[in-house]
C-alpha cells in the first residue's frame, strides 16, 4: 500500500480560546506538501482563528501546530497571508506594494524587482506596475495582494476569503490564477471560504468547520490542472451537494448539542 507523504502543515489536538469558551476545539488536521486544502464554515465558527494559529500569530492553549516538522512558535518568512481586503498601501505603486515584504527587511535589488514584475505579468498586470492602487479595480487589487504574498516565495500560503468581495467571473479568474501559481511554485495552501463551489474547485481536500471543530472532510478527487468547465461537471456538483449536506448536518449536530 502506498504510504502517505509526511504532513507539511499539521494541527495536533489544537485548542484555542480568547479567554472564554474554546474557539478552536481539538483540531487534528494535516496538509501535505504542495496540496491545497480548503476550510468551509459559517461565519464565526473559528476559521480565521485557525489560520492565525497556522501563521503563528496566535499560540495554541493546547496541542501543537507544526510546519515542515517543527513547532510553529511565531510568524516567519515561510508563511504568506492573503486577507479578505487587499490592504494595499495607497501611497505606493503596484510594484512597490508587491515588494513590501522585501523592503520591510532590506533595500530591494534589481533581482527582487525582476521577480515582482514577473509575478505581475503572470497574473495579468504587466502594464500596471507604475500605477497607484486607487487606479485599480477590486479584482486587480486582489491580484496585487496575491503577488505581494508570493514575492518572498513562501512555502505555505494562508488565504482568508481573499476573493469574497469580487464578482463571480473575476473570482473564477483569480481562483485559476491562484492554482496556477501554487502549482508552478509547489506552494502549500490553506484557503478559508464560505463558498462551497470555490472550495471544491480549489481544494485537494475540503474540511467543514463548525463551532471550533472539523466535523467532516471530503477528498476532492478531480483532475489537475482544473479546467474552467469542471465547474459544470456532474462530479463537481455531486461534491458540492455532499459538502452542502455536511454543512447542514454539522448545523443539526450543533442544534442537538445545544438542546442537550
Ligand atoms: N480577538 C478576539 N477576541 C475575542 N473574540 C474573538 C476575537 N477574534 C475572534 N473572536 C471570536 O471568535 C469566534 C471565531 O472568530 P473567527 O474570526 O475565527 O471566525 P470565522 O469563522 O473566521 O468567521 P468569519 O467567517 O465571519 O470571518 C467568533 O465568535 C469571534 O467573535
């Protein structure tokens, strides 16, 4: 039998609270190197908190988060973060926004600038490097935020509903950009979303989170690279349906637990 590759990112019995009830409540989860995993769940169930634990921005009250075998003890260069809002600096050009993770530490070199321009070209923004963020559409700003997260070539990319504010077509294009860039660089990704179809399109595995726990997980056995039309495939729809039922089931479990 083939053995599972060792996890690149792992949560082992992770628990966290902000001073009262557990927000993350005994999470065990493993993401293989180069895999894209998605976390699906309703508002307030603890998804962002779990991402912050993976980034080392929060420390678990119990259990452990490991990255490439070592316990995560704080934020580090191996991790890139993309937030829901692009959070670009208005007084910098697109190019300088992408370079920000570099220039926070040292002066950018010609090689850094070449890498930033290459990233901008790969996401369709080649001609916009000298503009300010206010002269960009929402989708273009999200692309810049993605390039900024990738400039330091992080081994792990954490994404917190990064495309939630975009129209459906732009969102699909960004999903395709993300998968292409992760595949080209071998980047491991953990992606938080409310959107079932987005999770199925992106993920190798999707976990349903409810009330701080991972209640259900589904392996997304669809081909890669993922063509645009895969979204209309019956297998795709069946996976969406399974996850929808899992989310409803998780909500039912919570109601039953609350009634006990
Ligand atoms: N800094 C904080 N202090 C106290 N409570 C917090 C803090 N941050 C989040 N919470 C609470 O923890 C719970 C989980 O929040 P979290 O942001 O992880 O959820 P989420 O699943 O990402 O939600 P959403 O989908 O709305 O972004 C919520 O009840 C929230 O109010």
